[in-house]
C-alpha cells in the first residue's frame, strides 16, 4: 500500500539544524518518544543502552560548545544522548535469565525455555566476557575458526565485534525516537559532531559508557533544512538476488 502514514512520517523526517526558540517541546512528548525507543529491536534483548535526556537549560547551554557549536545544539529544547552500556552485559543477561525462570515457575521447563536459560546463562558470557589477559578473546577467536570450518557461525570474537553489536542496537533506538518525534509534530537533528570525552564528563557517564549519538529536539524551521534531500539512485544501493 502506497501513501501510508508511516511513509509520510519517513518522508517528513529531516535533520533540522535550527529550531524555533519560541516553541517549547512538552516533557510528555519526549517521554513518549523514549518509551517507544525502548521498544526498538536490539541484539538478544540485551538492551545494552541508556538514553540520557537533557532538558535543564544550563546543561543544554553547556552542551552547545561540546557539540562543536552546532546551531541545532544551540536552539534545541531537549537533547537525548544515546549511550551504549556494553559493560552492563552481566546484569542484563541475568535479568533476561530471571525472566525465563519466572515464566517457568515450579514446572519443568520446555525445550525452548531450556534454550533460553542456556542462551543467557552460557552463551552471553561467551559473547561478552572480557579479561585483562585477553584469554576470552583468544577463546572466541579459536571457537569462531573451528566452528566456522564446517558450518556457518556467528563470528563474534574481539571487543570491536561487541561494540558493533551494541552500537547497532543503540542506533536503532535513536531512529525510533526520531521517527516518533516526527509523528508527534516535532523535529530532530542527530549529531555525531561532539567531544565524547567532555560530554561524558559533563553527564557523569561511567567509564564503560560510549556515546552513540546525540539527538537535538525542537520545532524545526525552514532555515534549519539545508536544501533538498538527495540520495543515491535506488539501483546503486539496492541489489536483488
């Protein structure tokens, strides 16, 4: 079906770089957008993300130079820093494991539930565990090599692979948030131009946190749209098999 509401939202969403400073964005709009972002797809339901909602005027003002003085940062009514928390994998794996256990209760687990317990109790530690001497990474590399000789295998070995996983999930949440803002009549600008060291310090983020992107929110202006949206031709980016 053509001309759906979703299609209209996708077409309407633009990165707006100058917001109307006279128009406020109600807190309930941001809250709803974040509630929807939490529903985003993510790897293994590990939800290794945090969404740091910045609405305090002084903090927003302090963020402006840290976002390299972008106009979207200067005029934003709210900002949301989408943050990965790979370091929380143990806590989140245990949360998922406990959810399976609560579903089972006092009865015998089904085959699917046993797989779920093994998934979060055994596989997630293999995927995410790190140690000072690199033994976990070495073990994963050997495992990927050996298992991959015979059958297709998810080749997750080092910390780089782990970071890619959590950043992909976090970016999906950011996109859900931006589309929800558009659906509610407001505009966003995802910013990659920022000083991650100083932003982490300002927001008091822990060492294990990494900032995926910062999304500025407001009511967009015509001046904030820098020309027509141009994309590469369909046939240059879509390959059908």
